[in-house]
C-alpha cells in the first residue's frame, strides 16, 4: 500500500471578466425588452413582469462581485444572454480539453513533472461537452500522458470524488501519478435570463496532481477521504442526449439549464455537509480545532460561513476558511481547488486542512490533508 499526496495544483483563468454592474445592465435591458413585448398581459395580470436585478442584490444574496467567462459578448447581449462559442472541427481540441490542458501544464510545471510521467487522467466536471469520446482521454493525448483516462460527473462534488478515485488507485499501486482535471464552462448551462440565478456561475479549469508521497519532496499527504450521496431533485439540469426523442424535446425549456430550489438547498445541504465533515474528522480522531484551513466549495458566502462556524464551533478567523467566489463566482467542482491553490502555500509541515465540495445529487466529498 502506498500513501497518496497532492503535490501541485493548477488553475486556468478564462480571458474575460464580467462584473456585477455589467451583468445587471444586460439583464435589466433584457427584462425591459420582454416586459415591453408583454405589456398587455402584464397589465391584465395574466403575466408577471420580470423585476430588475441589482449589484446590491447579487452581493447580498451570494457574496459574488465578478466572474470569469470564456465568452463575454454573448452573455451580455440582451437579445441572446448565453455564450457564443466557436464551432470547432472534430480534428481540433475541444474547448474543455483546451482549458483542462492549460491547468494541467501549470500543475505539472509546479511539481517539475512532465505529461509522460502521468499514468491516469480523470476529467471530473458538472457537464461534458459531448458524450464520447471522453474528454479525459483527449486531455491524456494532448499532454502526452500514458496509462488510461476517464470522465466522471458528480456535479459540484466532482473534484473531491475524482481525488478519491485517483488516491485509491495510487494507494493500491495500480497507478503511480494521476491528474484530476475540472474544466468547468458553467456559463454554458446557466440560465442568464433568470433573475434568481443569473449571477451565480463563472468559468474556470483546475487540475490536481496526485502522486505517491515517497516520490515527492513536498506537498500534502492525503490522510483520508469521505464521500456521500443522497438523491434530490432540488439542484438539476434535465438536458441530455435523449432530449430530441421526447415530444417537446427541442423546445426552449427552462429545465434544460441549471435549476435549483434555493431555500430547500440551504435548509437540507448545510446540515448534511456540516455533519459529514464532523463525522469524518471524528472517525479519524481529529479535533476540528486542529484544522488550520477549510477549503470549501465556493457556491455562496453565507453557506460557507455557516459551515465554518458549525465545524470549528466559532467564527473562522483570517484565512481559516477562505472565499474566492467574490472574484470567480461559483465554478462548480473547481471552486474548492481554486481556494486550495490560492491559500495553501503558507501552511507548515504537520499542518492539517480539509478540502470539501458539495452540491447536486445531493453529494458531498471531504479530503483531509497534512502538509509535509
């Protein structure tokens, strides 16, 4: 049996930023156009007017101030309100692979490794741009990795579930070195025309390099991992390859984009995640007070603040529970890895931390790590 360790992470940041103010201007222009087109129905009371959004509303609801996207023009076009991504030929790298490769190269560079030293690539993300061939196999080819690769989808928990799969294979000796890649084009499945959620997501890609500890001079030993799922429809996206086979399959249906019952999610997910983390720590004989850092899923500041207080038994101090969503927004599976990448270098050998992601499923994954 071998000991798995996280030895490097990489983050690819898209080229465009959308601030809350920019987003609000576009959304309100869209709302005004739709309300004007339906003025008679709104006056008759048979249709509700779309209310305006505001930067103050967005910040209060989420803690988000901006987000990165692969395309800005399409999102901010009031007549369109979704990204305009170039159609690529089958002979070109896909957009997810391109993003993932950039993150992989950063992680490999930090660790002083090359692609041909990687035995396993897992592409773990909330949505894949195609059913097959696997995005992971494309990334494997583009970085020159050996061994094998596969895709997995556990929505916002995909990164931690991917780390579990890779760490288990390293522990068993079936692979020596693995990359868990999270290319998230969340702008593609967000409904930008829905005031309640139009501000939530941003695009990014992350990569986590996992090796045998004895092969690395420094990094974070993976002490243990705990994953759990419980079925719920409160966060969902009903799009899929069977869509065209159904009677109204190609209609512009709201449920084909990101949907959530926000109040139910808050009520059900927060106690689930807090209890999951505390049970994980307890089973490993670790007091929560021994944790130097909590790298949580970056969905909502209020949620993270609640979980931090519940786990630590007090308000987190300083960078104990860092948030990056004010800059990146919710990046689905990549959020906790961005937080880890940005806020882990200052930890000393022997310091303990916990990476946690949670979301649709419901799903939750937690990884206890120790700096060496």
